[in-house]
C-alpha cells in the first residue's frame, strides 16, 4: 500500500511538471496569473515544471531504494506542508474568493504530505 501512496503523489508531481513545461500559462490561469513575459513563463517552467519532475523522480527512487525511502518521503512531506503553510500565511494577507484553487490545493498538499509520512 505504501508504494501506491508514493506512486499517486509521484504521478501528481509528474503531471504538474509536464503540464507546467508544456503550458505554463494554462497551469497558473486558475490563480488569475498572467505570464506576459518570457522570463515569467520560464519561471513557471522551472519552479512548477522542473521541480515537479524532479520530485516525481525522487519519489520513484524512494520506491526502489530502501535506504533512501524514509528520508525522501520525509523531505517531500515537509515540502508539501511548507506549500500548505504558505497558503495559510497568504490567508493572513489575502482572502481567496472561492474554494478552488487555493483551498483545494491546500487540502491536496496537506493530504499528500500526511499520506507520505504515514508511508514512511
């Protein structure tokens, strides 16, 4: 079951990564972000695309390397909790006007982090 949890989170990151590399504007559109400059599109490709693919690959290593398994899952869980925590801090300054996308992704990040910790 642990490999299934890790696999689902890896697929989420891989999907986000590929989508960001292929269509950075579409990825951030639900947040009403306009990428009007090439540097902005490059940033989304790097942070969402490259990071997503890198994390997916790292989770793949976690399923094949027992020595690295626990540490990788902890690191990815902490990163996900950090993302969710950033949304909470953002709530202090801004009020999202709908559940989607901010709170939807907050719960996805929180659930994925919790599941990865449980899979350690």
